[in-house]
C-alpha cells in the first residue's frame, strides 16, 4: 500500500504529513508514503489494483488530464470522491470557480456534474461505473470505476440496487442519478414559469395598466391600418 499527498502534507496550516505519521505510528501501519503532486503522476509509481482519489479532482486546474494520469495507476478499480455542481443540467458539464468563488477557497476550481464524471471515467478506460450518494454532503458524490463488468463482479459484495448503489451502465441507474438533474431542472423551470405568470397578473391588475388600456387599443388600431 502507498499513500501520496503534496499540498496538505506541505502545508504549515494543515501539518498533514505530521498527522499522517502520527496515525501510521499509532496504528503500527506499514503503508508506504510518497510526496508527489497528482499532476506529476504516475512518475515511477507502479500500477496497483485499487486507487483512491478522494476529495482531489475539483482542486485540479486541469481535472481531466490529472484524472487520466491517476487512472493509469489503477489496474482494477478507481474510487473518486468529489464536489459536484450543475446537478440541474442534463448533459456532461463542469462549472469553473474563479478566485475564491467556492467556499472562499482559492484551491477549489471545478464542479463537475455526475454525467461529466461518468464520461471522464469512461474516457479513461473504465467499463463499469457505480455511484453512491455522499452520506453527509448532498453536493458530493462517490464513484467506483472498474475496468470491466467482470472486474466489478469480482469486487462487489452486493449487486447494485439503484437505490443505494447505482449502476451507471444500466438504464435504471442512469435515470435515477442523471434523472435527478431533469427533475431539478423541471422544478426550476416550473418555479420560473409560475413567477412570470404571477408577475404578469400583478402588472395587469395595476392602476397603470388600467389607465393605459385606451392607448393599447389605439396602437392595435393603428397597426391594423398599416
């Protein structure tokens, strides 16, 4: 096993490497440690069966490129946990956060939607992708990307029920996750429509609308003459 990090381990604010070493000592763990930035992967690191890429993707200025690099290290399974956005958009997309737009954190760059992450994983060579909703933060998602359906069957201890574990290769799984986007969009459009209808009703009930009614009639008559 190998643990890697760069930003948090080097940060005097987080003191991540000290925390890691403390945990490793307390657990008497023999897990290896390598200080390397995700943009520098794979470097001379050998591929392994399982790679965990947790809470990193949206911090990368070039997330698609970095995901490809990290994916090259996973022989069987890549687990990606990430912040998400654009959940109401029914096509693969990412939103860009300039400066400190997201959570006042200048290291937060991107918010992909589930369709985008799924397609990026497919592009990286993963033939079976399963999704779990984050247990605490609604905007985050967890993806289990396997090289093939056969690999997924070897690893998974239970079948996808498309209620807690979603098979994004199935119509039911995709509808359950990507369909949420359509539901959100429909709700938003309905709210905007209702607001517009209410605004028109208020306008037509106003004194100015009543007073200017003769002018509108005259305008229609003039247009008719033309």
